[in-house]
């Protein structure tokens, strides 16, 4: 009688087929695992790409969409305003670096020079009154060296009706400060001479502003392109925001910021806008009050 495994267990052929079947099942399982790993890796890559694109989108919005730190800034306006030492001469300064703050002007007090600073809006009728009243005497003071003049264009009176004229005019003036600073006095006076009515006017177009500039002696491709592109519109917006938040520039009576805001040697002028003699007397008193032999910086706070 036969004994042992051969008589009742699987044959050699059966064992070979079983091994093949086991190997097949292992290959299929490994293929399924590999497929699952591939899907997981692809999903991770897609999620990663979406995350990167989201970050890029945030960066672009922050840098470009808000207009803040990325704003183009004009040369010769490091304080946010342009400083004239004569009717045809401006102090040269580099542009404010992107994202940086303006640098307040340092004024050397000598007991005889009036450092006049004006924050103005080209749509503001009171600014026009102050300009019209004091234009001749300020020009004379600049010419004889008894004064410097720092002009800060801001935009308080923008509206849909005037097509954001305050900002556009301020930006246009900044174009001149950037490219032809020696002509700033002339275009500043010319803009007020052609000021549109605040209540009924629709603001001057860029073309009309450029025509005023041309009549004042400014007619270059650089300025034309700058005005039409409104290159420095964000600069004016940012400087307006700074001015309205600055505690030293707020009117002590109203508690707010308005235009024109005028200082001489760091002292606020609170007299009438249509009295040249009153402003001249104030200028002389401010020079005396400030004394000499020291340097002041104004404004110094935000």
C-alpha cells in the first residue's frame, strides 16, 4: 500500500499552478497600490500648484491692486512737496523709494529767511484766493532770497462731476516737478489762473491741463505721457492720506485738515486768504519768532 504525501496531497503540477495564481494576485495587488500612490501624488501636486498660485495672487493684489507701496513717486518731491528757492529753481532730490515715507524738510533758520510751506488743492477756491492774493509778493521774496516755498499738491475735492480733477491736476503738477522742476512756479500759477468752478465745473481734461502747461512753457513728451498716464496719481493719493492723518497739519479750531494749510518757519498762518498785507506781516513775525542759529524739521509727526 502506498504511503506518504504523494498519494493524498497536491501534485507537483497543482503546486505550480497554485504558485502562479498567488504570483498573479500579488502582481494585481501591487498594480492597484501603485495606481493609488500615483493618484495621491498627482493630487498633492495639484493642491501645491493651487496654493502657489493663490500666494502669487495675494502678492500681486497687495503690490499692484492697492497702489500703496508700489506707487510711482516723482523726483524732487522727497518731502511730498517741491521746494523752490527761486521762481525758476527747485531743490533736487531723488524720488521717495517704493514703500518708504516722505522725508520732512530741514530748514536752516538765519533770522531773515521765511520758509513757507503750503498744502494746496488745485480745485480749492480758497487756495486760489490765497494764490491770487499773495502770488506777486511771494515771487518777489523768492527772487530776492528772503523766502523759500514748499508746495504740497493734495486732493481733497475730487468728485465724479469734476472727474477726479484734484488728483489729476496734482498728479500733472508732479509730472512737471519730476521732469522740469524749474518750471513748477509757472505751472502752479497757471493752474490756479484757469481753475474750474468748484460747484458747476466738470474739471479740466488732461488735454486742457497740457494746454495750460504749454502756454506756461512746458511742452515735452515726458510730461505729456506722464499726464496722460496719470503716473503720479497714487503718489498724490498717498500724500493726501498722510496730510489728513498728520496731527501737526490739522486745524486746531476744526480738528480737521483743509486747504490751503500754510506754515512759515513751522508756525501756522491763521489769517485771511485775501489780505496780502496780513500774510506779509505774519511772515515777518514768524521769522522773528523762530530766531536763528538752529535747524528745524517740519512737520515731524504723523
